[in-house]
């Protein structure tokens, strides 16, 4: 794991993200939707531009110079990602198109080979659909049981019945940080409980890896998925990390070129890990961009990133409460140290889509909807929320702009 020793996060960071220089509806843009997708720093844009301008060849195939350079750039990025999450080997890093595909890979490849009618897996009520629907699809085919960890009124996992839920289960698959509540789940504790019961531990770290120092071994994970576009990298590239022995035993997920050692009319022999899971031409430029994003975040220092976001989240919770009082309800833990910078809220009885459109007129970009977490919305007793989410390039002025724009919502819709 590399947490870096970079400087404190300050206003100079925002200048490294070109999109944040633009205006919307005559107002400077205030980007508060990083839980959906982060902005990209110059370092990432330059790395991808340089790849296309000076290399731009396919990988693992050509013997000519720029083909070798493309392969080298991709494999260096794989090593960057492995270092960033504390993976023992770069060969445990599988590139996918996003975190959703990575979780589908786990479900189809590991789950398809290991789950049947007598089996069970355990999920939580706060999961993103990407960690629910693949298991529903597979359960409909294979007949295994899905059990659910409930949530408490303050947005934590209710672990009072965990031992019973894990009894006889083969997998516990949990988000490390809720994309709605911001809740930081006790992954190490959950992994120990899973392993004690004989289950494996799968972690959706899409909201975690971009924001906190990550060490897969310390977490106790067996599988972990995340995506590039939420961590200053490009869209189109995700990551599955899994323990080497699991990857070795899992069958291929997709078939085609690159994932084979030999093909005959009678069958095929799969490639070695990780290549047997990377069929076809990979998103090479995006992988290069992800490597640049990793190095950028390491330069900031992940401890500094986390400290910045804890401070800013605390400021946001205080500001919204002091300015809007009982008109606003922010879901999730009340202590900034127990959550990430994801603030999902309900404002009076105004629909989140209306709130989002009014805020947009002031240049404030937030998310509105169910955030691909409909089971959680039902637990909260709402159909949708407005979500503001923070990252390294945000500061207190962005929170002030959000609070002021909410005044416009109040004035427009009244009491």
C-alpha cells in the first residue's frame, strides 16, 4: 500500500482540474458529483494524450517498438494499481471495463463454479445494484439463497445477527463505503467473521479506494472491485483484485483473443492469470490513464486526501444543519470520521430532481435519484435523495455555494 507523503490538500489542487475552470449558467462550476464520476487532472489527460500521440499500438501482440511500448505502459499501470491497494502481485490485478463488470466476473466465474441450490451468500441492504443484480441473476439460475444484513436508523450495518446470517454461507459481499450514506463499513471485522464461518469476503470498494488508504491484505478481502473514473482516472476501465489461488481456480469469464494459450477444433487452453480474464483488445489508453491517476493520488498522499475529506465533510454537515435546520435531513452517520464525503439529503418535501435543476442554475452539480440503490431507498422510506459528494478538488467555498443555492430552492418552492 502506498499512502504517499504529499502536502496538505489546498486550493492549488483545484487548478489541476481543467473542467473546474468553466462556468455554467453564468456561474463558476461547483462540482459535487464525484461519487458518480470524478473530474480528471492534467496529469491524467496528458498521459492519455501522450499515449495516443506517441504510441497507440495494440498490446501483447506486436514485436515492433511501439507495440512493445504499449505493452510496457499497460503493465506498468497494472503494477501501479497493485502497489496502490497493497496487492502482493501485479498478476492479481484484472482489468475490466468498470466495477460492475468486475463484480459480474466474480459472480459468473467464481459464483458459477461454486454456488448451487444448497448454498447461500450474504449481502447488505446498502449495496449498489452492481453488487445485487449479478447475484440475483445467478441465483435465479443456480437456486442459492441470498441473505441480507439490515441497516440501523443511523445508517450503519446492523451486525447483531451476523453469525446466523453467515452460518453455512459461501460468500459475504459488502460495500466498503456506501454510495448513498457515506457509511464506512468495518470490512476487517466482517472479513474475519466471514472467514471464521468458512465464507469468502468480496468488497465493493468503488467509493473507498479513491478516498482512503487501501490495503487488501489488512482488509482481509478475497475479492475487491473498483473503477477508474471515480478516482481521477478515465471511464472505461475497472479493476478486479482477487487472491492468486482464487483466480487460478476460476474459469474464464469471456472468450476470445489474448485469453488463450492454444485453440484447436476440439477446445482451448486458457492463458495464465490475469490474462485469461482479459479477452480481446483491452482499453489500453484508459489503463494508462488509470496508472497516471494512481500516481497523481500517491503524490497527494492518501492520508492527506482522507484528512481533507473528513474536515470538509464535517464543515458540510455543520453548514447545512446551521443554515437549513429542520428543513434538511442528511442520511447516514453524523460523525465525519465514520463516513466518506457523500451527503444524501432530503430538503423539505421538494423532489430531488427539482432541487438538482434549481441548483444547476447556480452552477452547482449534484446527483438526484435512487443512486442505483433501490433497496436502500426503501429502507430509508424515500424514493430518491439529492446527493452532494466531495473530493480532493472541493473546498469550503463549494459547500457555501451549495448552502446558498438551497436558499433559492426554499424561496422557489416555499414552505
